[in-house]
C-alpha cells in the first residue's frame, strides 16, 4: 500500500479512501451557485471552491443581480426556490443582454424524467442531483465549460 501511495504522490494525486483524485488548481473559471438552502451553498463551496472562482446567491432575485456583476462562466441553479423558481430565474437571466447562451445546470432533489425534461425545455444545459458528489460537479461543470469554449449549442 505504501508503494501505491508513493506512486500517487509522484503523479500529483492524493488518495482519499478508496478513490484517488487528481490534485486540481484554480481554473480561473467563474461559477455562480444559486440555492435557498445555506447548507447546499456551504457544501458546494467546500467541494469546488479550490478549483473555481465562486459566488453564491440565496434567491432568484439575488442570482439575477450576481450574474450581472460577477459575470459567471456557468451557473448551478436550484430548481425549487421560494421567491422565484429556477426556471423563471433562468429565463430572466437568458433574457439579459450578453447572457443568452450562459450555461445553466439545474440542481434538484427530484430527478424525475419530467422535472429534468421541463428544465431542458426552458434552457438548462444539464441537471445535477443534490446532495452533490464532488467528481460529478467537476465533470458536469468542466464538460459544459468546454462545450461553451468550442461554441457548441444543442438545438432541437
């Protein structure tokens, strides 16, 4: 086991339990996380704060303002919030000058096919189940940032 840990150290990786995770530095990419649950905002910040520049918003109204000031590269948006649901917030953001193509990943506890389809029909690029799993967050965020970078857009 010591030999395996040495190899991981030499490759710039850390071993965490059964899973080895590459050590990642800041990407310079901006991520806005929108959720009305403080614990979700805290968890997401702890999970991915070392990799991305983060801002958080606790409501749809705050998210619209933060998009204008922070200018994120991607948004993780809670589907169900009390003041404004994620779909309405996403439509407002996509209606703002310069943010029509901002990738928004809808986050939800309810991951039914109907809920996902509804979010996609209104402009979400993907969906993500809560509570978050670190590697899933990295994969989805990085994938959609790369797709945005190369100019790929899904259209029906």
